[in-house]
């Protein structure tokens, strides 16, 4: 008599053959059925009413999940189908489809029950087949679970890689937008500067011509050179501050004993009573008319001086704007760093009113690079320095040669950079300006670093309260291709 | 008659000269004092106070070294001695925030944007000095010719009836 344990040690084929032989014997050779490839033997939730024993061929067991067929067992389906339905006495758990032509038996639950009661041999064989099928299926489940884990890991890695790529793309995009903005501003500035250049040149020259002609005519004016002297006075005298003017007027009022008259003499650029007597000796009319005339002479000179001064200031500004925004998109040429720093400073003039600017420019050779890009570096660093100092304090610009490099230091007297921030300031979008939109939005130093990378340069920062220094190192332009041209 | 003082605070010499020239027509009734920054403006105010001269109008730039124009006007507003003094900002660089502050805290009377036109500046000065005279001067008669004559006359007639 065989036992269950003995049966469990037999090969599959032997146990299965004995199980079928026993069933045949007890149930009187039940009918063999056949099916071709791709036929459904039963569907999920069918009521099978027994089991199917596969004699030949293969099937697969699958479920539909979210409208997709998921195959759970094909190699591991085993010889007995409808197992889960049998053990649960319920409806089919899987769909069963043939993958080859198959031969099988259908055994109803009642027949199976009867046969098992009659033959102990069948019991052991059936139990063994059942247990092996279940074991195979559960091994398969472990494999599936392992596969899922591996897939999840791959997915997580891919997701991280995508997230990194996305972040890099965003940075690149932000930088493109920022440099696009700068490029557009640069073009606008260059355009405006170009348009302003001709009129301002014309104003400059016209003022010169006016002065030339006026002085020539005044020299021939038959008034003993009074007009000429008054014009020259207004043109050449150092303009007094408002405080000096007031002091002079007070002093004059005291000696003359007449406040109004003192005011009129001052407005006409006349020093004292004797000066007035001398200048007005040959002029016609009352003293009132004479002082009026002298004041008009003086005012003509003042207006001319004002026009010339202001036109020159606009001219300088236009020149700086033009060289600052020179549209040399990425072209490499020998660059005079001092010129770039001066141009940048001039454009910041309205923020420098209360800043003491110390320029310690050394004798440095040109560096190789793009003027426009290097100016962006100076602009960002100076803007940051002024922000840190709130436009009040000392700004030191140092340039010096250092081996094959040029070092540019930009130092401010602001409160310094907190140690915790020091490593983060070069990151994109790092900003201590909370929501204030001024020069940028935390792109500044990130852009500086990128530009320097293109120029094979470096930037370092040292900071303590009251003294923050950004040091930029740039390689000297190739000596063979560039004539040495130093500028103090 | 005491001349009215206009205090012009402006750091650029050329701009000061231009304003002075534009205001020259008020000379018979006005003395224009200039200062190139707020510290100096305060000295001028102290001198005027010592000489008991009426400061009718402060014409002030905004962006200057030291104290800003708006801060100066706010300080002035808080001083009762200058309650009647008219306050005008003449600037090209005051942003919205500063301007709002000037209106709310300094009770700014007028804002002139640079560059200005002579006629506009003269019109603003005429109107503002008229307001000052109406509020702070006992006898407006000497100012009728150069300021807003009809308004001053109306005022004289009205107060005359009251007497």
C-alpha cells in the first residue's frame, strides 16, 4: 500500500498516470475531449462544476485587469485546472485558454468525490498532484513578486533620471530666458545709443560753434570788451556751490547794506560795487537797466556752459552704452577690462551717488573674451555689491596681473554673506532679495559662473561683515595674436 | 511787504540755474533760495526763520545725496512752523512707492515731472504761492499782480466785508 509521503517522492508523470488510471477504472473510462489552439476551456466566474484534467497539450491562465490580459500561469498551470474553484467551491478564478491543441477530461465534483472515496491510491495521487500544482503556482507568485520589485526599482531610477533631466532643462531654460532678456536689452540699448549718437554729437558741435561765433562777435562789440568779459566769466569761472553762493550774497549784502541789490549783483556774476562800476561805466541807461544787461550777458555764458557740460555728459553716457552693449554675440577678441568696468560704473551712476568708488587699477594686459559677456559679469557683481550696501558705502575695484591671469576684485562694505549662504549663492534661483524684482531673480551669480566657465575663468568669494570680495580670474589673451595694449 | 521765499533743493547745478531762471519773473515778490542737498536746505530754513522770512514754497528734487526729497518733505510736514508752506516735488526719479508716501505722509501739493516746461512750472508756482498767501499772509495786496489776482481780490473783498 502506497502512502502519501511515498507518493510525494515519485516523479510527476508516474503519479499523474496512476491518478488517471484510477479515475478511468472507477468512473468507467470517461470521455476524452479535445480542443484546438486558442480555445477557451472556461472563463473567469464560470461555474465549472468540477475539474479539468489535462492529458496533453498546454493552457494558460489569465485575468483581465484594467482591460488588459495579465497572464499568471502558462508553464505553471499544471495538469489539474479549476483547482481554485474546486478548493473554494466557487466560480472560476482565472480564464483558461489553450496554447496548443489539447486533450483533457472533465470530472464533475460528484464523480471526483465518489472516486476519491473508493480509492485510497487515487487519494494520494490526487493530493500529490494538487499539492505540486499549488506549490508551482505559489513559486510562480514569488517570481512574479520579485519581477514586480525589480520593475519598480527600474521605474524609480528612470523617474529620478527624468526628474534630474527636467530640472536641468528648467535651469537651461531659465538661463536662456535670462540671457535672452539681456541680449534683447543689450540690442535695445545699442539701438537707443546709436539713435542718440548723432543728435548728441550735433548738439556738442553746435554748442562749440555757438561759443566760437559768440566770442568772435563779442570781441568786436563796441563796449570796451564788457560782453566778452562777462561771457568768459560765465564760461570759465568754477561754478559755486549753492552754499558758497549764499555766503557770497550775504557778505555782499552786508558791505552794500542792500539785500536786493546784492542778490542782483550775484545773479549777474559781479563781485562787488567796484566791479559793477567798472563794468557798467560805458553802458547806457539807469543802474537797473545796466545790471539787467550785465545779467543777460552773464546768463548767455551760463546757458552755453550748461549746454556744453550736459551735452558732454550725454555723449559720455551714449559712448559707454554703446561699448557696453556692443553686439558681439560670443565673439572672442582681446578685451580691455578697465574700459568695461568704467562703462559699467557709468551706467550705475544714479546708484553711486552715495557710494565712494575706489579704483585701484593695475597695469593689466587684455583678456580673451566677449566684451558683452564680460560686462554682464561686472554688471551682476556691481549690482549685487550695491544691493548689499543699499547703495551706501565703499565700492573697491581692483585689477592686477597674476601670472598668466588677470584678477579683478570687486569689494563692497555691505553686511557680508552668511556662511550658510556662501555655498549656495552660485545656485540658480538662489536669492536673498525676497520677492523684490530688481536686477534679476537669483540668476546673477549663476550666469556669472557660466560665463566664466566659457572664458576658462574662475570666481571666488571671501566675506565678513563690512567686507565682501568677489575675485574673478581670467586668462590673459594669447600674446602672439594680440598686441600688448595697456591702459591705466 | 516781505518777499516770499521759495526754497529749491536740487543737487545738479545746471538744473538749479534753469529753475532759477524760470522763476525770475516772480522776483519782485519772491526770493529764491537754493540748496544742493537736504542738510543745506535745513540751514536755509533756519536762516529764514531767524530773519522771520515767510517760506511759501519748497520745490524739491527726490534723488539726492543724503536725505531723499520725499523724506525731507515728510519731516517738514510734521513741523507746525511749515504747516502753510506749499510742498512740491520736481523729479524724474521718484517711483510709485515714494510718490504715494509723499502724497499720504507729506501732504504733497503738486508733482512736477522732469523735464518740465517753463510755463507749467510758473503756473504751478503761481497757484501754490497764491494758496500760501491766502492761508498765511495778512495783506495779499502786493501779490495781486504776479499771483492769481482774481482769487486774491475775491478774498480781500470777502474778508473786507467781514471786518
